[in-house]
C-alpha cells in the first residue's frame, strides 16, 4: 500500500510538472504573482470547506459508520478529486465515494443512499446560499440584467432538484436497484452489484429523518 501511494504521488507530481512545463512555468508564475497572496488564502481555506462537506455526509450515514470525521474528510477529498479530473458529468466521485464507504464496512445500498441524499442536500444549500447572496447584492445593484440571469439560473436549479428528489422518492432508484441485482444474478463478473440491495429503502429512511437532513443541509450551507 505504501509503495503504491508513493508511486501514485510521484506519478501525480510528474504529471503536474509536465502540464506546468507545457503551459509555461513563467506564465503560471506570472498569473500567480498577479493574483497575489490571496491565492494561498483560497487554498488554505478550502480544507475548511472540505471539513463541513464531510460532516454533512457523515450525518447521513446511519450508525455504526466509520465514525471518525477524518475518515469522511479523506473520502470527500477523493470524491472532489475524481470529479475534478472528469471533463463532463462530474458524478464519478460519488460512485467512488460510495464504493470506498462500502470498503469501510457500510453496506453498498446504504452508502449509495447517503451519497445520493448528500448530493441533494448540497444542491439545496447552494440554492439557499445563492438566494442569500442575491438578497445582499440587489440593493446596491445597477444592472438589473444580472438579477434576471441569476433568478433564471436559480429557477433551473430548483427544477432540477425537484426532479431529482421526485426520482428518489417515487421509485427511480428502486428500478435501478432491481436492474443491478438482476445483472448481478447473471454471473460472477457482476456479482458485486448485488450488494446494492436496500438502496431505495435506505433513501426513504433518510428522507424520514428530518434531523439528519437538517444537519447535512446546515453543514453544506456552512461549507
């Protein structure tokens, strides 16, 4: 394990240096210099966001979870890393996160449900945060078009969340669960997919737990 981590770290550093060389060390240094020390402040602040996002996810995992917050911080960091590596449809990190949580002893159906609802709470908190920002912005704004575009964007986001929650509550994930279980029954190649059993039931259980939802939403809002 240590050897693989070391090799992975070396490969990642080599790739970063190669990309920096491709785009030009001088250009990158100039961009950082123009931004000033504020760049370091942003980088230093991000782990705090990771922490609150991790606490939100932890609140949605029923006991006994990998209870240490540091475990969820690591898993959340991996989720974001995977998503940032993907050019489109940044949801691969959620699949990886659920799988790693399964390796930590949480049933895959429960892990998948926690990731799904966590993503929903994150989206809802983002809308609330945007509305708060808009309320602070409007009084001193002299460009009404910005408000209109923001409101339209919020409207689209709300519609997406309504559809996403409706899909969770009214059976879409139950259909996915059944399909994966049937696929698992076809042979050993797909046998691991059978662990997804209980996904829909676990999602319903989370939506029946307003306390967990509120804690997850609050942590995401802080993030």
